[in-house]
C-alpha cells in the first residue's frame, strides 16, 4: 500500500463583510425599533413611529387646531372660550430644540428636521420633565403657558384689552359637531401601549382657555365722549332699528387652523357678515343669528407670519314681544308743528312756535348732515326717534345745534305770513331752543322734552337715582311716544283780524270792502248779530309746511281779539292739517257783546207797540191822506179829486231769510235781522271804499211801454251805497215816479172812456233821513225814514157818461153810467201802479220800500150802520216786489181827512185801533195797523150833511128858481131891476157838482135858500137839517 496524504481549504470572507456592513448601516441609517422613537425610549417611555407623511404642517413646527367662541356680553366686554387641539408644537419653547440633549437625539436618532416640532407623543413622554433643569417649568406647564400667551396676544391685537384669562388641559375637542378625544397620559398613547393607531401626532393634547376682553368703542363706529354710555347707546340704537357695522381682526398663527364663532349680545342678532364668513342659526328665545369664520394656516411656509383677517358683521336688534324693534310705518306723523298767532293786541301781535319731533327719517338726517356714526359703510339708522334724540343728547353723540341750525323755522314763519296775510309783514323770531321737559299741556301735544324721564311702559331696571331719559326695554323702548320739542317766539308786530280776512278773501268786492274797514268797524259789524261761518280746506295751510320735511301735522291757533268769539264761545280759531289727507276745519266768527238781538219790542212815543219781539222785520208806516174834495162835474162830464198825501216809512230792522244771505259752498253768513244801525254802518263803510257798492243799473225795471218817454229811464239808474248816493237816488226816485205818473195819464187818455186826464199838478217828493254814521252800539232804536209827499193837488178826469145807465134804478148801474169804475181804474193805473213800480225798483236797490194797490171792500149800502171786519195778516203782498221771506208788514197809522159835510158817527172798534178826530170842521179817520195778524171789526155810520149836498148840487134848485122867475117875468114883466139881479146871479153860477156814488139817494132832498150876501161855500157851515 501506498502511504495517505493531507490538503488545506482556502478561507471564505462573506460573513465578516455582512457583519461589518450591518454595524455601518446602523450608523448611517438608524432603524426604528418596534418601540418607536428612540428619544422616547431613551427617556424610558414608548412613542409611535415618527412619519413625516402624517405631519400636516411640513413647513412649520406647530400643528394646532382651535375653536374660538366669542360671546359679545356687551359693547364693552367679550367672553371668549377657546379650545385648542395640539398635535405638534414648537420645540424651542418647550426646551426640546436643537442644542439640547433630547433635541439632538430627535434630529440625529429619530430623523426630525428643523421644521418639525415636538409631536404629541413626545410631549406626553416629557410632560413632567423640566424644560431648563431642576426648578424650571415642566414641558406640560410650559406648553400651557405658551398656549395662554399666544391666545392673549391674539385677543389683544384683534379685540381689546384682556382682563382675565385661564387655561387648562381638557380631554376632548369638538369642532363642527365632531368630537376628538384628547390625552396627556403617556402610558396609553402609543400603539405599543395599546393605542388604536401608530401615529405619533395622535391623540392631541387639548386646552380650554376662558378670557374676558374689554372692547374699544371704535369697534362699534360710534363717536364717543366722556359722557358716552356705549352699552346703553348701542343697545338703544339697535332697538331703534339701527343696523350697526361691527369689525374685528382675527389671527391664525402659522401651523394653526382656527374656527371663530361670534355670538351677539342678548339683545341683538347678526344681520349679515362679510364674504368670508357665514351665518349660523341659534335657538332662543328669541332665536337669533351668529357669525362664523374659518382660517387655515396649516400650510404656512417657513417665512410666513401670522395670518390676519379683518371681519365685519352687521348687528341688528333681536326682536321680541317684550321689547319689539322700533318700526315706523310709512306716512306716520314725524313732526307736530304748532303755531299760535296771538291777535289779542293787534298792535303787538306775536307768534309762538312749537315743533314736536317724534322721529326723523334717514332722508331728513342725510339732508341735515346729521351722522351718529364715526365710520361706517354699511351702518344705517332708518329713523331717529324722540328717544333716540334724547339718547344722542345724553351721550354726547351728536351736537344738537345740527338740528336747530337745519330746522326750517324761517320757511315756516314766512309761509304763515303769506298764508294768513299778504306776506308783507316781517316777523322776527328768536333762536330755536330745546324744551327741557313738559307735561303735555298748553302748546305741547304730549309729555316729552330732552330731559323727559320714562315712568310707564318701560320695564328696564334702574338703580336708585337713575333717570330713564330713553328706554331700552319694554313696549315703548326707543319709540316715538314722547316727543322732544323745539320752541321759539316772535317779537311784536302789527297784524289784525281784518288783515287775515283780507288775505283769505278772494279778489273782488269782498277784498275791497275789507281793505276799507278798520278794527272798530269789524267789531261793530260782529256785534250786529252776524255770524260768519266757513270750512277751510287743509290745503289752505300747504304753504306753511316746507317741502322736504317728513310727514308733518300742522296746527295754527289764532287767539282772536276780546271783542270777537267763535260760534261755540271759544276765544280762538284752530286750523289743522293732518297727514290723513284733505280735510276741512269749521271756522266761525261772531261778536261778543253787547250783541244785537231783534227780540225786543219797538214802541212809539206814546208807548204803542209797533213791532213785537218775535218779529224779525220791523218796518212801520204812517200815512196821512188829506181828501179835501171829490167833485163830479156833470156839465163837463168830469171827476176831480183834491187831496194831499204824507207817507213815512220807518225801517227799524229787516229780517233776512237764510237763503238770501251770501252763501258760497261752505261759507255761510247767518243773520236773523239787519238793524238800522247796521245799514248805516254799511253805508259808512261803503263810502270809504275806492269803488263803493252799487246796485247796478236799475233802469231795466222801468215800464217797457213808456220807458222811452222817461228821460231817467234812458240813462243808467244806479243806487250807490253811500249816504250822498242814497240821498241823490231818493230824490231822483220821486222825480222818476212823477214822470211816470204824468206819462201814465197821457197813455190813459187813449182809453175809450177817458177824454182827458190832467195830472200836471201832481208831484211826488221823496226824502230819506236817519242815515248818518252810527255810534259804537249797534241797535234798531233809531229807524231809517223814507218820506213820500204829494203836495195838495187836484186830479181831474174827463169821462164819457152813459145817460141811459144813469136813468136806471140800480145804483150799481148808475155808477157804471157815470164812470166810477173808470175813475178808480184810472186812479190806480196812473198813480198807484207807477208808485208800485217805483217801490219795486227801490226794493231791488235797497229792499226798503213798501207800496200796495189793494184796498177795502165795504158792505152793501142801505144799512143803518156799516160793519167792516178786518182780518188777516199785515204781510206785504207778493206783487209788491219784496219777497215774503223778509217778513215785511204794513204797520202803523193810516189817516184820511174827510171833506166837509161828510162825517163818521157811532163808530167803534173791537181792538180800539179806529180813531176819529176833528179839526176845523173836518173829520180825520186814523186806523193804526197793528203788527202781526189783524182780527178786528169796526162799526160806523156814514152821515152826509145837507150842506155837502148843497155844495155839490146847488145848481139844480138854482135852475128851478131861475125858470120860475123867468116865467113870472114873462107873465108880469115887472121889476126890471130884479131881472138884472137874476142875470147877474146866472153869470156867477158855478159848474154843477155831483157827490159820491150815493147820488141816487139824493132824490127828494131840498136845500135852503141863500141868505142875502151868502155864497154857496158859506152855507157849508149851516147846521144839518
């Protein structure tokens, strides 16, 4: 065998290489062990793995989410509740920054860079570790301090001064309805310790801070003074309906995400926010709106600073039934203007002005340049109420001279002057002043004033001694129930009631009349029993209220002079203009006394009642007709009257029907009767006018058939209401009537039974008296008298006599034969009817003449006595031309003087109004027509003496004697001297005369012969046979 051999294997280097590589790798790339961060492990704890992908703030060391809830307690204070969820925090502030043992480990061992802060797990692990050695704050304490400092800094820069703040850890964080659990426990926060996830940032550490902040007034855009009570002012303005813009500055630090909620004060709500915010509804009661903003600064870069955002929210009042928000309906009264024009002393008239300010609208405030806010683009005050003005005054927000300087008092006073007069009077007013306080009496409509203190309707709590000049709680809170007042008065100036009436009267006669009268004239006019009434439309006052004012009501009080009053007995006239639209105000004037009343009796000098107290018209007449002769001339077939007339019409008062008084729509004149003094006064006033009143042309009333033949009727017949004008017209009146009577006689001559009518001697004379200027007392004691006189005249009518009718046995037929009817008709046509026409013309011009053509009908002849019943009323007939409504009556004495030889005997009157007197052998019969109705009966016997028939019919026995003498002469032819005597007698024979229509009764009468040397007229005095 051979011998064995030995081989050596080469060495293999792979294993040593792997071991060396492993150790080297650990140097360059440390690996997280299953326990997490080495920094936590070296400290004896457990943390989750640090993963950069889970860091939401890769560029900043902070990762904080915060919820800021601001409760605006008042305008001076905010209560803040802040909750932070901290997932990562800046390391240097916690003592964990670079240069510290742990900080170096974090960067070298756990892989954190300079932008990474201390994660939540690490903070918990080092929570109780002093940040700077023994005796220094721990990490947990330091974190809380840092959080509180950051919050305080943000509040100070954005809101105001922090007065208190407290911060502490909490175990949960809620945002947007999501709740996150928080923890400071380092034994349960990692996955190795049983946590649900491996995230070094979870769970966060959470804090809650509660802070109180004092706010600056500038946040609420209100001008402030040392008197400003910002809270009450802000609350009051909101209650008044103001929308106030409030601004704050919000802050989000780099690495922070912040959500802000601002809840308004208990009395307000958020109306709107800027475009970055949103509104959030909140339950009440009453419900309201809050404001929300969100700011995300998690992605802030290394160079970024704090994220700042100015926010704006508009605040309004939180409406409730207990304290409703003030709301003024369109058209509600804003101003109450009260003007008192005092005319009690017309030489020193004054104007007192009071303006009650209930509210001023936004347009007025803008026009007047009044702004209650310092700066505001969105804030607005729709109205400022009277409580709002008091608020502004007591808090020094607004200088009240802005109101007085802008108030249009000058325009108002000028409007008053131009409305009540012609505007020429310059009224100087004192400066406007504010009324401190009033109880609502006098010129003030309601209690109020700048210093008014609320007592009812206001539920606001007050401390002892506090005055509620404006109310913040209750149904009347900040409303316009109690106005503030401005007032001013004028200096004295000249203005009379006549000026006002003249200014109100339309152009024309009325204005001219008022321009002519004086105060004492108007006083007498008012005391004459006249009442002037009118309804003045509110548009009459339009010029007083200037344009541009908010809805205003106006009251104009006119304090009238002491000599005048209204129909209801008031001493003032009140004109109003309200906001309801057009309305009318009743105005009246009448005298205050001694005031005329027609309810008095009118008596003559003998005490006889001419007019009763219940007769509004008292016009009496006295007529004396002297009937001297009535002759029937049978030879010439004519009838002649010889008479004279004196008639006097006395006007004491004239009742005026309401329909005949000036009435024009709502303007009425009430006057029961016009006394004679008033007629005199009107004549006096008309005399002063540049163009006195006139009746107009009265010639149109002349009779058409003879108008062309009367000169005066071809000219303008006008009655001018002056004393001289009335006298001239009265004189002309008589002349015209005379001409018409003469022409009527000429016209009647063409009548078949009238051959000739001689009226040439008839003259009508007229005269008026008692029209002198009256005294100061208006009465009806002295009448105005119109006198008509016809001097003695013979009225002769030549007739055609029907002899056949004269031979009739019927007395009426005999009267027709002799033409008695023609005589009476002719007398009526030629005298009475012209007189009636003239009276109608004068009535048209003056309404003061009475003439009638009616007469009395006597009972049949042949009775031993004549009984004449007189019944009815004394009213003037309708054909007189005077309306029956005027109550004219024919009253007074009517007298007739009978011719010689005719007498009334055995006369009597039931009422005693029939009076017979005798003078110079002639009887005068007078009947006094009483006022009112007549119910009388007169009885008398008509006695015609022989002498009357002898005077009328002496020719017939003379003829018989003459024939007998002629027969004897033819028979005896004796005594030539006697024949001559008879011839001489024949030459002296007058025309035969025939008496009244009793001619037929004279058959068989005989007359005595004439005594030597007697004439026929002398025999009239011989005793009756």
